[in-house]
């Protein structure tokens, strides 16, 4: 029985990055022996055990054989006869197929160290094509490490798309990988890789179609809608904003994908076209409610937020009400962050001033300061309360504006 540290822990240590999760592979053992040593079995499909003290995962060396479509279509064979090299061969990328023994010696049969030095993502074997989730994982690693993809690996991913393997991805796994990729430092790289292999149009056609859609040059120096969305997304990432905000930025211009080539002035109506697309995308990928709500809100309201200083007090109150800004101030703040990313996600606009955010926060605070309880107490007819409170809030917003 021999135990090796494998995968991301070895890779990240070699890259000089913090090591978070440590995975281990056990060669020459059996489930019975692991249980006898006090390890706890987890899962039914794979021979994985938790260490009795550290609770880290220890997996028996195994082989996998394709038996169907998708990431679940595998037969697993774990045996004391499976070698370390055979176990590493089933892994996705060479940089993830490096092992380390108890003495710190590296076992690297497939050239992972060389690819780390060259900053290249390369598949270990043709078995890469058996699991479509690996396409998403590779794209996520591209966003994390800013590595290039080996030509033969890109060709293999394109073949996977053509053969329909990507179509069998489960929504939860797609969202899981997309969410991780969105939280990387350079999330646009993930979408560039997915587009390059043809997978983006199968996974997120609403985003894929944005590339090549022109915009008004006086508002968008970058011209292309898809490029603008990626610039805005990278800006949001550089601010360290949370997942919901980044997803909202990704979705804010989806309506422009249905805009005709002779762009309407100021893109009138693209918000109305975009909201159903955002909702359909979120339903298909089973996006968490907080991400969906903020994405819909941003898609619907971002152009109005941009013109905040020209809005009448009554219109401002309607905007605050639709956004539920008084009861959910944190979500309203996130909406404003997404709008900042939209404004600054353009060539030479990254440092532009965006007074609309502070302006709307001031008006929101003014509306929130109205004592609705005191107004209600003065109303003899309960039916008049809502109108009286709204009138007082409009007056407070007007005073704050001036």
C-alpha cells in the first residue's frame, strides 16, 4: 500500500500558489483494508474514503471505462493491481496528472511539469473526450492561470462538440463550473475558450450570439457587444465583486443579441428583449435565485440607472420600488455595481466617473428616511396610506435632488 499526493495540490505548489484542498491516491489497497484502518467510505460510484483524523479524501487507484453519454457514463474499476501511472492516465490535463510521494519526489509520467513551465493546457490521453465536463474545467483553468490550450487539445474539444458530447452536460454541473470560472481573475478567458471550441453556442447561446453584434461607436468605442460584455466582466472581477454581481454583468446586454444590424438609437427596447432571455438561461442552467434576481434586475434597469440624474422624482421612486431598494439595500447596491461595470467595461473608460451610483444611493436614503408609520397613523382611511407614503417619499427625493 502506497499513498501519493495528486492533482491540484501538487500543481498549485509547483506554481507557487496557496494549496487549498489536498487529494490523495492509494495504490495497492482494497476497500476492506481502508475500512479496517479506520477510513470512512463516501459515495457509491467511486472508491473514495475520508481519513479518520484529517477527513481529507483518499481515493483508491482506479481505471474508468466509458459506458454512456455525459460525465456519469462510466464504469469504474478499482483494484490493488491498478498502478499509479494508470490512475494518472485517466486524469484530464497533464498539469493535474502529477503525483508526489511521502518523500517529496515527483512522479510525472505525462509531462505535466513541462506544460506548467510552458503555460500550456494539454489533455493526458484521448480519454479526455469521454467526459464533457472537462471542456468546462479546461476553460475554467484557462481563466485561472491564463494558460494557452495545446492545438491538439483544442482540436479534440471541437470534435467533442461536433459529436454532440457537450449536449449531454447536466445543468447543475454546467452551472457549477461556470460559477467557478466567473470567480476567477480573468473570467473572459473562460468564455473565449468555450467559444473557440464551439461549446459556448451549445451551452450559453444567449451569450455566444453577442459577439459580432455592433453598437453605437459614440457610446461604445469597442463597438462589439460581446467584447464589451467581456471587458465589463473582467472589470467586475478586478473589483473582487461576488458571483451574483458578475453573473448580472454577464447577462446585462443579452437583449442586444436580438437587435437588428441597423441598431436602433440608444438600443431602445433591448432591455425588454433581454429579460426573457435571462430568465430562460437561468431556468435552463438552474441558476441560484440570488444570481437570477440580480441578473434580471440589471438587464431590465441598467439603462435607466445610467440616466438617473435626468429622472423625475416620481420616476426615481418607481425605480426604487421595482428594485425593492428600501427593503433590500444590499441587492440595490449590487445592481449599482453591475451598472458601474457596464459603464467602465469599455476601451479607455475604465477610470471614468460614475456619479449615478452615489446619486441614487442618496435618493434611496432620502426615501428610506420617510417615517411611513407616522404617516399611517395620521391617515383616517387605511386605503390612503400607500398614496400618502409615496407622496412623502417623492417629496423627500425631490428635496435630495435639489
